[in-house]
C-alpha cells in the first residue's frame, strides 16, 4: 500500500506553517550537554518565581482538581473587571494570552483578508494569521541606526499597509523580541486614524515591567476605541508561565465573538485561583519591577563594557547585537550551562535575546560572554 502524504490533506495555511520554537528547557540542556547547575535566560520568565499568595492558592485548590474548572472563570473575571474598571462581559480568558491571539485570528481573519504587523514582532502574529489562510503583511521596523528606538515599531509604515482587506493590526507594547516600546499617545493617535473595519490588538504582555508612564494603559482606552482589543498575560511579571492564563479586554460585542470560539474549560482550575491570588499581590509585582529595573541596568552596562550594542528595552529582557552570529554564541553559552534565545528566526542573525535574571545569574552570563568574546 502506497504511503499517504498527509500534508496534502491539510489546509494550505497550516501546510506552509513553521512551528513556533520555544526556549530550550533546562533538563533538555543538561541531558544533551552533560552540564549541571544550568540557568535559563531565554523565555522571559520571572526569576523571582510566582507570588507566595498564588502558590498558596494553588495548594489550597489541589484537592478539587478532579472537578472541572468554572468554564466562565467568574471569580477571576470579577477581579479583572475591578482592576481594569470594565464589566465582566468585556473579558475573554485564555490559556495564556497566546490563546486569545489565536481566537482573534479565528474570528476576524480568513482567506482573502490580511493582518498587519511590524517586521520584528511576536512570532504568534504571523502564525495565527497564516493558520487561518489569511495574508500576513509585514511593515518595516525602524532601522538599526534609529537614534531613539532602533528596530522599534514604525506606526507610519503600519498605517500605510492598512487597506480594504485588512482586518487586524497587531501592536506589542513593549515589543517582543526587541523590548522596544511606543508612547501611549502615539498609539492612541494611530488608533484614531484606523478605519472602523480594522481591529487593533495592543498586546501588553510585558506592561507590568515598564518603568515609564509614557506607554499608558491601553485598557483605559476601550470606551474611546470600539475596535480595540487589549491582551494581557500572567506568564511574565506574575510568574505563572507554567499554568498558562491570559486574557483579552474589549468592548462587549467583540468579547462575545471571541468567547464563541473559546473552548470550554480552556483555563484550568489551578490557573484560575492562582491568577486571582496573584492579581491581589501587587507588592510582588512591584518587587519584580524593581528587580527587573536593576537587572536591565546590570545587563546593559555589562554588555556595553564588552563592546556589545544593546537595544533599549521596557520589558524583562534585552536584545543584544554581536559581531558574530547569535547561533555561535548560543552554542558556546549552552556548553557553559546558560540558555539564552538566538533570534535568527526573526531575521536578527547577529543578536541574542537575554532575559533578566537574578543579580547572580546576570553576572554569570556576563562573565561567560567575557570569556567567549
């Protein structure tokens, strides 16, 4: 019997996809390289871990894991509604914010339609677009030699690529993998310029780390812009990456559409209680922000002493440019038990994205790079 090429049965958008490449897990590194005492500075996780309140809430909920979770996430949505000053029917919960980004593509994109995003954007935007057969449209980022924000979003270039077939524009603020950011007033001006048939997604996965008030809080703009969707996550500053919980904020009409494609029970019971508890522990978020600010400065000054250029960052990582390929440096760091993120898949061949770790972890990375370079 002739073997069947199952790829021929897949829809074209999926057939042409390249899967998202996650950061290497620590145990995989130690198996492959025979090293111990490894550190991971690749996936933008919080080096402080999770809030003690969140961990306590998870432990208290363990006995009930045989029950299905609340499919509507009532208590978490109520807490989020209070935090953002919106009604609960403005909220869509996701298995991480990645989930709600996919919902947006499922609801608003299809073959013949387009989404627009910046050249160096979060990898899920083009993946979500392509998986539903829509056309991804890339707007050039600001140049590497831009005085203020190299590799950042160019809002004029984004706007120029919006057309009658555009249904979604994606903006990450701060952006991943560059760490760059946009002034909140400029984003609002951009939103005001968009035609009504275009949904603008402002992805604020890293907003808790931003030190400047200039970025603004897009969740406060919802009444002014009915075509705005704001996405947030508990995976970064809240330290709940392993539980996978995020959410979208939008007007009730958009939220209703997103909730139509949201799978029942997409957020598990432990994630629901952990996120609610973490939301109430803003002292932990403030501690994480202070530690991150110090870590950003430690990495920036340390890398610049080594002659390495660092892109300005408002997130919990830096993007650093080297005189050799990121893949070469990544291999040398792996041999020393340090995991970072090469960015060749973004077209940034000579760069590494480095998550801010503890003071000791940052120092270990800088010492290893000094030895390698």
